[in-house]
């Protein structure tokens, strides 16, 4: 007897600092990863989806001190808000990792020791600049008007004994590796240009004089540098699924994931991840939305006001690779013009007419206008916004077909069958993006949300007009 083993798909988001409440940028990254995870589940693959929180950072310590709260209690409380965001967004992760939990601490210390025993961590002295916002050592040439360009703050000057990782040793191997690693091409070329045009120094991987963080496994006077520790979450949370098929991150942390992370893995003898998806930022009036800049849009509030799928849809309509403007006004426009006027209207009209007149099975010629192969290609290439665009172009085709055939006059059951069968395919594909809505449509029209159901004709059943999916704002 032959047993078929389903293909593995392991996807991660970046882990979030818990120094403040989540903003819309966190929601954006999570729905991108969740949509990709759902796509692979839809295709019958064995998916492992990891997200979580980065709790060992000094910015968390600073935020706790400002509030006069114990650091552990502070990160415990704030981590729960990120879990709440995932629940409200219908993010179906398999593990939510926290870098203060034992399994992660153990794995971070183990890998640090492994690299040290290999002779690739050595003691020296660090003198230079440190941006607490980035939790990163930076150089003078990285600054803009004396400030970190990412956080618009003057970095601290630091001079301390430290341990260094021989990252420079792996420069050529990293250059070769990232040729097929980073998506999109623009982000890959930025890293390659930097690697080829400047020296790659060794990486400071310890901090001294800190009470918070993971103890170094080779010298208890030191804590492991937070980025060395944080990146290891992808291994400590893998549950036997390493290597990752896709890391989903924002462009601000591209260097850490495309250079430092592969370097650590090469040294520690681990397999390398397959793809790094680097998404753009969401902007408010042209400026990046971030906690440090204080121009946040609160996603949990938006979900309470407009619903989970409305927020998910409005985010996934944004460009994945480039920066996009985002606002409540944009959300409302996408909700009214696309979810209500197009999708909601189609479901409402067809279900009402099908309830009244019934269906008669026939060949569905309408489906020939759905560019399914192109939609598949776009999702596999991480261009979720473009795939959504094609799905909604087909919804337009269906709405135009209703207007052209006028089934309220002709009572044509074959036309209604074609429309119901097309709605089945639309509903299955939309589960990737707006799952709750898709599940309502599936229940109403009587189909299963499985990819192989796309090729099957819809079964004739009694369809009833349901509640309006999206009431106009």
C-alpha cells in the first residue's frame, strides 16, 4: 500500500516588539502570511504557520520603566494584545512564539554555543553607535541629519567589551545564496549592492551590563544580542518543520534576514530558508506608519468598527512589494465600491433569483472568462493584490452577465446555474483573503471550500437569499 505524504509548507512573520500596542503595519504583515498559509492549505499541503513576539529587546525595558511596571509583567500584558489582534483578524497560526519562553531561550543558547565552539565567536571591544529603536549597531554613514532614518532618533554612543560573530567569513556564500532568496528583485538588488560595494564587518553579538535578555551560554556577564536571539525563533518555533519555505518581513529588517540570518545558519550548520518575502510599508499621507513616529492606525479598533474581512480585504488590496497609502477613508472606499457594490450585490441578486426560480444544470461557459491559472501564478509569486484584482474582474463579468441576461425577466434557470457555479469558484478563491465571508457564501450555495472543488460543477440544491454580506457605509 502506498501512502501519499502531503507537501510541507512552513511560513513565518517577523516577531513583533511589544513596547506598544500593535499598529496597522503589524496587521498587514499578518494577513499577508495568513493568506499565503490559507492558499497552501487550500491546495492540500501540510502548513505550519509561525508568528509571535520579540520580548528581549531593550526598547521593551525602556517602555516598561516609563510606565513603572515590571518588565516581565509588561511583556506578558502586551504580548496578549498581539494574540488578540491575530484572533480578531482570523489569523490561523500554528504557534505563537514568545522569545521569553523556555524552548526559545534553550535553542538560542544552544546555537550561540555551537557557533562559539566552532571558533566563530570571539571576544573584542565594541565602540560605536546603537539605535535602540532598531535594536541595531549602526554606522555614521547610515545616519540622516545625525539620526537613524528608520526611527528619526539620535543613536546612543556605546563603548564596551563584547563578543563578535565572524560574519565576514560568509560574505561570498551569502551573496551567492541571496540570488534566489529575496523577493522582490528590487529588495534583492539593494542588499547585493551593499554587500558588493562595502566591507562586511563581523557582527557584535553580545551586550553587557543588562538585566533583561537571554544569558550568553559562554559568559554569564553578557546577554545575547537581541537580533541573534530573535532570528532563532524561526528554528525554535518550527516544530520539526525547518527550513522555512517563506519568511514574510517588512523592508526595514531586510538586512538582518538576508545577511545576518543566513550567516548564523551557515555557521551553525542548519539548512537555509527558501524564500524571503520583503513587503513595503503602509504610509499615512506619504509617511511610514510606525509606533516610533507616533502616527499609528489602530487595527483592533478598525476591526470592531468595520469587521474582520473588511480590514483584511482593504489591507490585501494594498501593494505587497511597494509602499502604499492606507487610511480609514481608503478602507471605506474599498468596502463600499468592491465588497458591497460588487461582491455583495452579486451574491444578493443571484441568491434571491435562485430561491425564486431554481437552477438547471448546464455547461458553465461563464467560467472560461476566469483567469484561474494567472490567479494561481500571482498567488504563488506573492502578488496577492494582483490576484484579488483578477478575482474581482471576474465578479464584474458575472455582474455584467446578470444585467445582460436579465434572469428576473427570463426566469432562465441555466443562466442562474452558471452564475451559482461561478459564485462557488469565487467563494473558494476568496477564502484565502476573506475567509469568514467565503464560509458564509459556501453555506448559502452549498459547496465545500477545497481547491479540487473548483473543477467540479456545483450541486443543485435549494438556495435561499441570506443576510446582506456588506451593508454600505
